[in-house]
C-alpha cells in the first residue's frame, strides 16, 4: 500500500515538471519572435513592438497594417480606413483591403465606390455598363436609360391668315405641347413641341377698319373715346348724350335751319326800325 502511494507521488511530480518545461519553452519561443514586446503600449495597442508597432489591439479596435516605404507597421483604429473593410473575430478585429478596382467596400464581395475608370453596378466595379443601362459620369454608376416624355397636345388655336380671323376661307391653326422629362444620353429624342395644319372657315367680311388684332384694338379705342365724349354734360346741365354720330349730325342740321329762319325777321325788323328812326329825324328837323 505504501509503495503504491509512493509510486503515484513520483508520477505526479514528473508530470508537473514536464508541464513547467513546456511553458518555459513556449515563453522562450515568444521572446524570440517578438524580442521587444511591451505591455505599456500607447495608441490603442494591447501589445506592441518597437520594430513592428502594434501586435494586438484593445477591445473593439481594428488592427490594420500600414505600409511606410518597405516596412509595415501595425496600428489600432476605431474604424477601418478608406479602401478597407472591417471583420470582427473572437480573438481579433481586423481590417482587410478591398479589391483592386474598388475604392470603398462593405465586404470583399460588395463594393460601394469604384476607382477612377470603373462604374458601380450592384456592388461590382465594371469598365462598361450592361445592356439596357448607361454610364453616369457624374456619379460613376450604371443607371437606367431615361427617355423623353411630352405632355398632351393643347387645343387647336383659332383659324387665322396673316394675323386675321376674317376675310378669308382657308387659313392655318396651331397646337403646342411641353416637354415633361428630358432624355438621358442614350434616351429617345424629344418629339416636336408645335404642330400646324390648314383649316377652312365660312367666309365672312371684315368690319370697316378691321385689320386683325390691330384693327380691333383701334376700333375699341375709338368706341371708348366716343363714349367718353358722350358722357361730358353740356352747358345747360342736361344729362349725358347717348345719341349716335348720325343722330347728332341730323340734329345739328336741324338747329342750323332753325337759326337761319330766326335770323330773317331780325334783319327785316332792323330795316323798318331804321326807317322809323329816319322818319322821326326828318319831322323833328322840319318842326325846328
């Protein structure tokens, strides 16, 4: 019984010595790999080396290698720089470089911005856009082709000829429409925005002095002027006249005839009166 216990004791002792030697050799290997490992690093490093920079990062920081000339230095950042995407692992958070044609990316298979000369389409960087799409040189993306869109036609204008709407039988009428959406580079071109066709109207004579729009405007001004004259009261305080020019002309003629008839007895009476005066003068002279 005692011999068995002593045997177990030596077995356990030898096993502990073996484990100690293994740990010591592992420590020596680590010191050979990183001879300048320090625990008092700055800039977010958990461990670092004077030659290689950060060897590991503090929690939630990303480890990335930055090239300085021919040398690569490890740094720890809160987010990955442009051209890299971040991946979190149980033991380390690491920044990985995007593909060569990709400027920024979400992961290795999905690019968010392409480098110069490439167009972005569904997370891929292409040197030319697929069929049915066109390249937008402003956003550097493949976009849908936009075709021109026009509004509905307006109603036809009145039938005219040389600016007039009367005095003819055949003229022209016009209708128009507006452009709602201009086309993109490969889109269909816009159609005409105006259309003219021949028209036929029932022939009618223009009123005297009517010459299209200008004639109508002159006629309207003339009527307004005549109405303003009629609205001015006369010296007798009568109401404004509403007579037509023809009625006023006939009235003036009648008044002239009336004045002529009144003037004749006045002239004859003047002569008789003069004779009476002359007769009285003679008698007075004779009496004297």
